[in-house]
C-alpha cells in the first residue's frame, strides 16, 4: 500500500527532519499551506503524511482502526529513515502519543491534540453486548466532513477567517473512519510514563470550540511537557490566520531541541 508523503527539503539543513501528521477529515495538504514552507525555509527538512485513504494515499478509510493508522505512521517514519520530530494535530496528535509509547523520537509537538482519554466510562460500557453490536454495525461506515460551511467554520476555524478561505479548505476535506473514534473511546489511554521520555510541547487555541478536554495543563503535567495557549486561534491551528506566531513558538522550541548540549 502506497502512502502519500509530501516533502520540502532545504538545500542547507539546520535541524532534524519534521514529520507532520494530520487530523480527521484532513490530509498532508493541510501542512503544506503554511507550516512546511515556514520550517523548510529555516533549514528543517519537512515531510507530511496522508494516512490511508486520505489525500493521495492508497488504502481504505472504511473500517480503519487506530492500529491501522499507527502502522501508516510507522511506515512513514521508516521510509524517511532519520531521527524525527513529530508534529500531530487533533487525531494526529493522539496518534503521535500512541506512537511514542513504543518508539523514540527527537521530540513531539501536539497541536489541539485529542487527549489520552476523556470518556473512560466507555471502557466499562464496551463490554456490554448492545454496545458491541452497535459498534460493529457502524464501524464500517465512514463519517463525511461537515457539509455546511458554517459548521466547518464553527468546528475548525475562528470567526475572523474569511469565508472564502474556509470554503477552499472545506473542498479539500474528505471522509473519516468511525472505527477510529470508537477505538478512541474504548481503548486504554496511552501510558504517560513511556511518553514523557520524549521532549514534548503542547499548543492549543483559545477559540477552539471542540471540548475543552483537548490537551491542556493536565496532560502537559502527565507528559512533563511545555504548554501554551494562543489567542485568536481555533482548532485548525496550522491553517488559521494566526498560524505564524504558533510556528515561531515551535521554531524556538525546535532550535533549543536541536542545539548542541553541554
């Protein structure tokens, strides 16, 4: 199965490569708008993965599970073949957390990432026969992105982003696996003691309308991570009009991470 991995590799390299991992309904394209040009122009080789069935990647979205997406991430890391910093947004941020349970990375950036676990009670409910039957029925039904432009804006973007820009991003969005969300609700949370061995920075947008359970001070404490909230920024941090202050903050963190020790 061939996965789409887009790249921007500078002639003069000043840091370790970055692998960007998108969230639900998106693909590698969401990083190539601003973040990949920004970091590659500053000497960081940049790569962005489209998970199976997303963007130009082969494979099926229908019925895809967390383990499938993790296999895609592992394959992308193996293809790039270098020590990497991982940048994950939303669902991609959750995949990065899962990846770090078993693998090492140079560092990790979690943008509006899905937290380790919010609905712990679903772990108990998952054993009930009715829930298993229901999840089995819906597991193979992909979820389309929001169809109304105001829903897209409300879910992903701040109110200041021009409607024409929101529409252009909406046209690039595609369906997502419902099995992923079911897995997230019923799977044991990632293990902080394994993940916190990796340097991590967590960034949220103050205007993110998704549940406030997105990675916050609580999770930064679990992972011994740096944490910052940016004003006038909603869920799709990397596509907001305020993307550049976020990118500059990450750049400072990356430069520190890549600076010679001692």
